[in-house]
C-alpha cells in the first residue's frame, strides 16, 4: 500500500515546562485533565463537522437526483 494513502493528519498540543521550574504533581495532574478535556472537545467537534458535511453531501446528491427525475418526468409528459 502507498505510504501517502495511509498517512493521516493529527493534532498535537502540549504545555511547555522548564526543568528549572517544574510544577508540582497536583498541577501536572490538573494540566493533564485539562488537556484531555481539550482533546475530547476537539474530537467531538471534528466528528460533528464530518457528520454535518456528510449529511450536507447526501442532501446535495438527493437534490440533484430528484431534480433529474423531475426533469425527466417533465420531458416525458411533453
């Protein structure tokens, strides 16, 4: 299989920490929880957008096909 065909886009987010000023364990846990929420919100948003795009695409295709059928019916009745 082509390597390009299997490559997918991804998103990476992080909070930079310096070795000299590393936060306490509690802060690291809060940051991890927050980053996890960000990721969950992001994936939910992307999923909803894809579903919306798919629905819109299906509606467009349906509209085109129904317009074709109407056009054919008008031509046959003339």
